[in-house]
C-alpha cells in the first residue's frame, strides 16, 4: 500500500473549467484537457523553474453543445482526447494543438486514457480496464479490476506509471495501482489530506474531487490535481501500513449506480 509523503504545490492559477485529463509531455510541460458541455479546452502548461505559478504556452478552445472533454494521452506527435458520452474523441497536433481528426471508440463512455507507448488503456467509469489498439481504436482486451473479491467501480483518469496503470477512483481520495498484465490491484495511494486542506482554506467545494495524474518518467515525478483545484501537487509515495483493508474498502470501494449526471 502507498501513501503521500512531502507534497509540493504550485500556487493557485485561475480555474475556469474542471480538469478531466492531465499529461506530462517532457521539458517541464503539461497538457490539460478540460470539460464542460458547450466548452472544450486543451491547454499546454509550463512548470517554471523559479516562478511559483504555472503559465500557459498555448491553448485550443472550441465550443460544441454535444461534447464534454475527458481523458488525454500522447502517442507519437498526436494527442488523443476522449469525450464523455459520444463514443468519440479528437486528435490534435502536439505542438500547435490544432485539431487533426476524430476517432470512435468501443467503451461505454469516455473517462480516462493513457498509453505505454504501444497500446492505449481506457476507462469508462466501470470496473473495466480496456486495452485499445491505437491504430484502429478497437478494444483488444478487457480486464475487470477487483480488490479482495470486490469490483472497483468508477475507474476514471488514468496514467501509465513505471509499468503500472494508475487510476483515480471517481468521487474518492483514492488512486489505485493496477497491473496491466492481468488487472491485479498492486496497491493504493490515499490522498484525503490534499482535498481536506483545500476545503479548509475555502479554495474548493466538496464536489471538487481528486481528478488528475501525470507522470514524469525522466525525473520520476508524480503530479496530481482535482477537478477545480487551484493547485497542482508534486507528490512522493512510499510503503505504509497506515490503512487497513477495512479503511480502503470504506474510502475507495463504491457500489455501482446510475452514472447519469455524475460528471
């Protein structure tokens, strides 16, 4: 089991739309996918060395009443962005953020998307981790993610981290670590202190849940944030026995319900 150690935060930046996808591209650069019906935004953020505030290199913003922006990943020179409930996504140039095309997928909805460089992994709010061929966007494998004989529902934002798939469990303070080989649960990262600290300071509302993971493979850095959080945190994780199986089931395992209106 894993937990947080020594969080480092980047001070507030103005939040206009909720985070739905977060991606570290290299060279202290992050991509962000945001979502609201009627407004989709894709941003390229820079993490400065001396300044404390993120700043925007470039952005792509467009309006459509049909689409709600979701998970984001990078394959080669192209960014792939899911939309929530249209079985559709968009392809962008990684440098200019200009839209290059559209794709369809076979998941029930579009929630999270990541890649190991060869295949994509997707989530749709269920307990299923999808393996997707990036050339055809067809599902080639499905894994049901279970913890101690319990399905882990609401797998959301995904990130490929050092041979594992990490997923936010929607509306919880939990990140689950999944083996892409067989769907085994490898551990948990529990981050209630981040949300509680922001809530106590009056910087977020109760609904502004943990909702973003980005992995810097070169420097081995992990970044996390939430839906309308004014801060991005760099975190370190370590082994811990602070939480029992009962704690994890209480904090992280939810019974399935209608997803209508959840996002």
